[in-house]
C-alpha cells in the first residue's frame, strides 16, 4: 500500500506526538521536515530517515515540494496563519495545530483564500478523539439524557503555577502566542462545546493574568506578561443551552484535566481526560431513583485523529472532523472572548 507522503513543519514537543500518531496509523510517511532550528532538523531528520535535501529551514519550500502530498503544521502560533495561507496558495492539503491564528485579523484573509481555492483541511482539535468525549456526544445526540439544558467545561494544567518558576517562553509572549491560556487551552474548550452542542450565540468573559512577570532566560531580566493565565467565560449556545467554562495553566496537580459535565432533563453525563475510556452517567432508573453508572466507551467511539486525516485525504469528510471552518469560527469566538472581557459586556455572535 502506498503511503501518504507528509511534510512536517515545526519539530518541537507536539511534533513528537504527531509522529507517534502517524506511525500508529501505518499509512503515513514523513518525507520532508521543516524547522528554523537546525539542531531539530538534524535530530528529527535522522530519526525519521528524511533525505538531507528534504530538510528545509524555509517551510515554503516544503509546501511547494511536489514530493509532499500533505502538510502537518506544528509550529508556535505566530506562524500558523502564514503556513495555512501558503498551503491554500499551493493547493496542498493540511492538518494545522490550534489555535487557528493569533487573532481574528489573521484569520479573515485566510477565509477569502480558502473560498477561492478550498483544499482538504483539518484542525488538530485533538480532544474530539478522546473516546469519552466522542461517546458523550453520541449519548447526547441519541437523546439519552433528554434535552440538554446546561454544561460546564474546564481545562486545567498546573505547569505555569508560581512554584514551578517557568521562565518567559513563547507561550507567554503576546507577539508569538496571541492569547495565553485562552488560545492554548480555551480553544480546545470552545471546540469541545461546538463539537457537543452546536454554535455559540452569546457570551461574556473574564480574563486574568495571575503571574504578572516572568524571567527571560536570555537576558536574565523580568518581562511583563501581557497574556492571560486564567480565563473564564459563559455562553448561550444553540437552542438556549447554557455553558460555563474555565481554564488555567496554574492549577497545581491537574496534569492535563479537560472535562465536561452535561445536564439534561433526564440525566447527567461526565467525561474527562483523566478517565478517557469511561463516561459517568447519572440517570433515573425509576421515579425518584437515581443510578450512577460508569459506562465503558464502545469500540466505534475509538476514532483516531489520523484515521480522520487519512479519510480526508482519500476524499471523504468523516463525522466529527474539525475542518477549516471550525478553526476559523474558533478564532472568531476567541476574539469575542477577549473583547467581552475588555469591555465587560455580553456579546452576541
Ligand atoms: N492539539 C494539542 O493538543 C496540542 C498540544 C500541544 C501543543 N499544541 C500546539 O502545537 C504547536 C506547537 O507546540 P509545541 O509545544 O510543539 O511547541 P515547541 O516550541 O515545542 O515547538 C515548536 C517548533 O516549531 C519550530 N518553529 C518555529 N518557527 C518556525 C518556522 N517559521 N518554521 C518552521 N519551524 C518553526 C520551533 O523551532 C520548534 O522546534 C502550538 O501551536 C500549540 O498550540 C497542540
């Protein structure tokens, strides 16, 4: 079986996950790599057996390379828009990491380019592939908890907390990242709400910076932090479903805790990355008699991100895939959250 020939851009931490996922699928081969950091090019190029003339410091050369069938983009956020734009110009299918762009101003011209020349495109909203979330979506759609009235979503990590003394890395630099924990983890929560419940119609928000300055390892100076490290927002979704959201990277001991609780007329569901293979389901067994069940996720809800990418490259649009418009809309909502927080108003979307 011939494999999809992938060009991988950005060879840092998350690229390692993408390589692992591609290898597990067995139908992808990384034939070209790109990074601005020569050491990473050499290390990953050697690891994957990529020919030396296919190790590019300029990602445009990788995108234009006819030996590359599709691009996987895993760079910091300041390069997202330019890479997506180049892929659209070259007519090259791609999977791009979240958030879509840093700010909405970068996203708007991408939509024009996409409408001129649509190409198969996927956003790496990875939690669509957490089995418990996918099963919860099915239970909601099948009406198993009745009409959904409200939900809460949180996404907590702990690495940014004061006691960890994390220095001024790109994730705190507004020019590179756009927003802080909002774009980083909040983009996943926004996507999860859209995946499960439909569209955002109205929202209000509060962003906050817990740690006001961090040390720059290069200069040794303290740098003022201009992005959030706590974000909370609430939204009215399609059909009047009400949601509350919180995220921070300063919640000690959280690990990677992304979870959703869903409240319907006849039951409650709880799904979490801490327990990705089960859904907790509270339901009325008889009038006034509640049962709390831990239900194993069925096999058909174990879909992988790269199985969906393969299907996309083969010309089908799998159920539940995050496409170009999901990235674009996500960015629109991220920007509305920033605006709502700054103006202390409730915004209609
Ligand atoms: N989907 C998820 O669950 C998930 C998880 C973690 C990170 N991410 C996303 O993945 C992206 C990368 O995160 P990371 O943790 O791997 O960052 P990282 O800093 O570890 O790696 C980024 C790599 O990109 C390279 N790079 C920078 N500018 C470049 C350019 N112009 N051309 C080519 N390479 C360039 C850097 O040298 C570095 O090697 C971010 O957008 C992040 O939001 C997604």
